[in-house]
C-alpha cells in the first residue's frame, strides 16, 4: 500500500534563524502579515527570506485537549486561497531523539465538521 503524504509534514527546532523585522504587505487590497528572517544556507552563508503568515496556531495544554489524541497545536490557515485546519502533535524521533511536531492539514469545506 502506498502512503499518501499530501497535506502532512513535520516542523523541527531551528536554532540558527533570527527574525529581523515584522510587518505587513498590502496585496490585492488585503493586508498580509510577514517577517524578514535571517538564517544560513548549507554552506554557512547568510540568507534572507520573506515569509508571509498563513494564519495563527495555538498551543494546547494536556488538560485543554478534548481527547488524548487531540493536537498539541492547532489553528486555521489560508494557503494559496485554500482554507485548512492545521493540527500538530509533539513527537520525538526514534532515530535521533530530537523533538519535532508532526503536522496535518485538513481542507475546510464546512467549518463545523472540520476535525481538530
């Protein structure tokens, strides 16, 4: 059986990036929030990126979660005009022992029926 990894991902701890500036852009009459980030490429050279916010996510304490399987982080995102519910679960890599967040996106068709 082939694994479909569409709308899934992982977020890792980043220690070399620094937010230099934050602000907004007007794009087609809509305010978009963004940040200027400084980091290094794989050769150790500085690089700069503009990152535009897709939405806000919120951390959930264990006592706030509806069930033990509920996400540790969740929120609503808009990416390429599509609306999604974001869910993230705190994990530790079996191979390296490093912490990361396993994430999943669910397209939102009906706000009330969207999981997490």
